[in-house]
C-alpha cells in the first residue's frame, strides 16, 4: 500500500510518501497509521509527520498498490522492497529502510 500527505504547502513535499505492506485489511492498517499521531507515536513515519504543526490525519491519503496472493513473508517483503525502490521512498520519502 501507499500513503502520502495531501496538505497544501507541506514543508516536506514531495518527501512525504510511504510504502508499506500488511497481511491484514488495508482499512485496518490505514486506521493504525491515522491513529499514530493521535497517540503521539512519533517512532512511526505517520506519527512523526502528522504531528507537525498545521498537519492533521485528514491530510493522509492512501491506496492499495498491489494485492499479493502469496502469504510467504519473504515474497511479501520482496514486493514491498521493490515498490520502495520503484517509488524511491527511502531516499525521497518516509520509509526508514529500503
């Protein structure tokens, strides 16, 4: 999945994108990302970004990029890594590792 900050004039734009993976529903995982700023979990990219002045979780927009039909965690991680590299969200985004 992919999310980004849609805030007009975001100081981090365009470096406010994130690629992730989940075995749960997209809705549940995005709910967690939206909850991080409310709980001041700044160790997570969404918590760190959306606790900045003038930001709110209403600025967080996400979408499913790919549904992998393989439950092997190595396959899931490989697909996530490929998308992080494709979007370059490690060097030019909020991902902490490639």
